C-alpha cells in the first residue's frame, strides 16, 4: 500500500473516530437512549446516521460524476444481495448485541483502551466474526472446486 493511501486511510479513520466522539456514539447511555423507544427515546443518533448516509451518497455521486476513483483503479460495485433468513437473522443478532452492550462495534473499538469493559464486547464481536468465517466456508469437492449445491456463486 502506498504512503499516500495509508495517510488517507489514517485521515479517514481519524475523522470517523472524531465523528463518533462528537456525536457521543461511544457512550453506551446515549446508544441505549436511542434504542429505548418505550421510555425516553433520544433520536439524536438518527441525525448522526442520516448525516453519514448523506455524506456517503455525496461521495459516491462525486466519484461516478468524475468517472474514476482517486486511490483505486475502479470503484467496486456492491454485491447483489437478497433479503433472506440469514440476513434477517444476522441483523437480529447484531441488533441484540448492540442493544445489550449499548455500543456498535466501531465505537466499541474506538474506546476499547479508554473503557476496558468494552474489550469484552470487542472480543465477543471478533469471536463471532471468526466463527462466521469457519462456519460459512464454501463446500468444495475433492478437487477444491465449489459444488453446485454450495450456493456460494463460485467464491
């Protein structure tokens, strides 16, 4: 990776982390307040998310208008997705973890050194991610090719 790309990634991560801190998304109480629809619901994090979506959409629009990305040969297209049981199940598990811990994975990692208790959440998140890579391996034939029943689209 080039030094310029590394610096751009560092800058983007710094801006992202500053945004998390500024919006107080790193505070479990703030996140739980956002998820508490039956009590004293705090909708301010919805504004943070909306701002992020708008900024990302603007960035994609500018790249498409320009015709090329700045740091890569071409912008990757998002993979086609379908709403199925796996997606919904993963969303439920992710949301349950978010609600129980009071923080999303990115803010948890951002404050892991400041709040050692969040290391349990980060560790559990990493363990779950590793379990997915083990459990979601494509089923291959003896020659290493995916079998038609795999359903992995040739991964």
